[in-house]
C-alpha cells in the first residue's frame, strides 16, 4: 500500500517545484511558456532557501 503513496507524494512535489520555477521565471522576465515541464526540471531547481538556480549542463565527452 505504501508503494502507491510514494509516487503520489513525489508527483505532488514535482508539480509544486514546476509551479514555483515557472512563477520565478516569469517574475524575472524569462519566457517559460514555451518550455515543457521536463525541460524546466532539467534546467532549473529551487535551493533550500527558495531561490531559483540554474542546473549545470552536462556535456558528454567527444569520442
């Protein structure tokens, strides 16, 4: 039964983060409406102080 609760909690947390990130992006004038949720979560996060942070981009090495 607890297995069903974990995804729901994670889903709510993810949706809340997306909503907060979109709000902060719109406040600073970045057009976030064209970005999908996956792109937003891959590009931005909220730190423990509630500030918007850009995530570093990982570039795979050239072989």
